[in-house]
C-alpha cells in the first residue's frame, strides 16, 4: 500500500448535505473521484439532478434526496433512503449552511433561529441519525464544515449569528469525537476562509480590502481547492485524527 493509496475511498458510501452547489458540490465530486459512492441531500430538484450526473460521470453510484434537514422526521427518512439504496453510510459530510449579514441589534428572532437551525441543529440531527448506523457497522467518519469565522470576527460586515453557529459546530465536533471514539467513529471539521461560492460575494469591491488584501495569500479560494481536505479527512490517510479542526483560510487568521 502506497501513501497515495491511503487517500482512496473505493467502495465507501458517502452522504453530503447541501451537496448540489458550491462547496458541497465540489466535495461530492471529489469524493466520487476518490472512489466513493455519493448521496447528496438538498432541496432543489434541478440542482440535485445536475450533481447526480456529475457524480455518475465519475463512474460511481449517485443518489439525490430532497430533504429539510432542520426537521428530524425528514432526516430520519433521508438516512433510511440512503441506507436502503447504498447498504449503509460510511462517511457523512455535514456541509449545509447559511450566512446572513446584519448588525446584531437588527437581527429578528426568526432570522437568528433560521441560522442556528440549519448551521447547528441540522448538523446535530444528521450526525446523530447517521451515527446509529455507523455504530452498528463498527465505525465511520463524520466531516463537519465549520469556518474560520468560529475564531475571528469578520469585517466589514457583521454576522454574529453565523459566527456563533460555527463556533458551536467546532466544539460539537470535539464533543462527538470524544464520545464516539469508542465506537470507531472519527469526527473532524474543516474551517474554510473566504471561498468563491453563490453564498459568498467575494468579488464585491467593498469587501476586497478586508476579505482579500488582509490575507497573506491575498486571494480567495475556489471550492475545488477546499475539496481535497475533505477527501483527506474522509479517508484512511487521517486515521489517527479525530476532534480536530483543519483551518484552510489562506493565512487570514494569522494576523
């Protein structure tokens, strides 16, 4: 077995939430290229179909499930559907999330709850549902998508709800890693910096100084640059790694 063989995911069965665009889509494709069969969970049927085609084009089994992962019953149904189709779930990538820019005193209660529901509660719902099957199967891997915003305060925009939710994701990652280690379930997270997606307006000139020029690399990332780190955490290459948060921010947080 060579070192590159340890990154292979041949035959692994993966579920990626929010896997039909942006980071999630890049993760799904990369995991398929590493040899995994990939199911995605998202709400947009047309985007789901496009992502499934991309996964299948890599020669792997592909499945899309429409689900609202903030609702426990939907998560239960989703996990059952993927398990029935693939025979189990070896790797879960909790990617779905939302960011809303608004000063704290202007955030309505329903917006605060919306951010926490998708960024944190949905991750909790999905992790606890999938972990039950992993325990029965003798182990598995969970990769959570956190953010550098869990440890810095972004500017010039204010986004306290997002920052708080991602800080919770990082500590939940550590908590589940400790609790589920005896079941051979590894739980890690990535913490990306600014990445060009539909959700992040990295090209807007008013953000260039703070978002781009303040980072040592002085640029933003593409989803395809972040995806290999997810493959690493999902694969045997990271077999002695659990409870860790992998920061991928172009050096932004060193200042």
